[in-house]
C-alpha cells in the first residue's frame, strides 16, 4: 500500500506558527531592552497601564504602535494612551459582564484599524483570563483583511473575527454563525457593543444596533458629529430665527456646539431606552480632541422623562432630529413619539 505524502497544509501551518513564535520572542526581547526603568518613569510616570509595552510588545507591534526596536513614536504614544484609558474605564463593567457568562460576546461596530478590538481580545485572554468571542465589523474590505492578519499574527484569530458589512444591514446572529460556527442565544444576542471614533452618524448606527440587540454595555467614542451642524446651516440659509440663530450663522460655532449637543441628545435617547449613561473625558485633549466617551449600562425599563427631555432640548436648539432618534427600535420609537408633542 503506497505511503501518502505528508499533509503539506499541516506542515505549512506548523511552520507559520513557529515563525510567529520567533517573531514574538524577538520583538519582546527588543522591547524589554528598550523600556528601561528610566524610560518607563519618563513617559508613563505612575500611570496604570492596561498593556505595558515591555509586556505586550507583539500586540503593539502588530497594531503598528511599536517600532522594530521596541520604541514608540509620539503619534503612537497618543493612540496607545487613548485605547488604554478607554479599556481602563470599561474594565470594571466588562468584568461584571464576563462573570455570569461562559463567553462574552462583543461587537466592535466600525472597527477600522482594530486597535480597540485587538486590545480587548488580548485583555480577555492575558489580563482577565475570561473566554470571549469578539466580532469586528467594517464596510471596507481592505480594512477587514488587515484586521484578520493582525489577529492571526498575535494568535487571537480563534476568539477574534471580522467581516465586511454596513451596520444598518448587519444580521448579527447570522454574522456570529459565520464567524464562530454557531449563533448566539436569541435573548440577548449580544453582551457588549463598542465603537471607537465611528464617524458622524456611524456612531448613531452603532448605538441603535446596541439598543436593538439588548447589549448590557454600550461604549462609544464619537467622532466628527456633523449632522446637527448641517441642519443648522440649512436653517441659517433659510433665514430661520430663534434663540440659537447666532450659532446657526457661524460655521465654527455650529461645528463646536453641534458636537456637544449631539452627544447630549444621544445620552437622553439612551436613557429613554433604559440605560444609565455617563459622558466623560477618557483621555486628555492633548492626545485627541475627540476625547468623549459615552458609556451606557443597561438598567431596565425605558424612561419616558428622558425622551421628553430629548424632545425639549431638540426643539430648543432648532428642531433638527438626529439619526439615532430615527433608528431606535420599537417600542422605544413609539414611546419617543408619544412624548414629543
């Protein structure tokens, strides 16, 4: 009986794993050498770090935040601090979610370059020791291919998957089945939703999806909130009047006020849907001007008073509706309409 050839696919997989192991060992050694006690004190002082560069060097190198010699550029330090501080603010809530589940199901809506998703996957495995399934979603196929390569490079591809999709069209149970081989339980199909700097109304789509899926924790860092400013510009062009008209007529003031008021309106809508919401600065403005984190924790029944506050604030600043209000699932949308009269 002829002897079969060795399984070339298995051999190639073994060689690839060994290559990754050597690569990880090399970058870890370089980072350990570079990050002397003096350098640690100079850059980080007494800050509590989620993933110290001298301990998480392979991950940070895969993300492009660490140079080949183990150092970080000033721009990389800013991004590193942004993601690290966000994870520190979410850690107590993520641990609470993980405590009662066999595996946390987390969706990164508009994952982009995947900084946050990869860091969270690393934390679940190496910092918190909890099983998790993390799915990144982005509409750009190039971004998704890069995401998958990074996850494989640091051996997180079993727990971390990504697919191409628009949030408004995403079928989460079907996506989970494709990614992990089985659909999540129907109630709820998701535990945590995060979105880091999803641009303009993409943040609203992420929030609406989290509400629709009953996520216990929703955390977003909004970016480029232009919807209100555009609506106000139209009011100014039409010659509309009102207490807020001086802001409508100024491009700079529309942009600055629009960002803050968009997040205030989002906060009220989330509270109306039964979430306790905290708006906070998650990192200093020297790192990024887009430094607001909206953290929403599900607490129970809808709050009609919050919807009424939303309606009153919307009318006070010109009556422009934000996308999240239009994207809320039932019965929240009906309850919002009933309070907005």
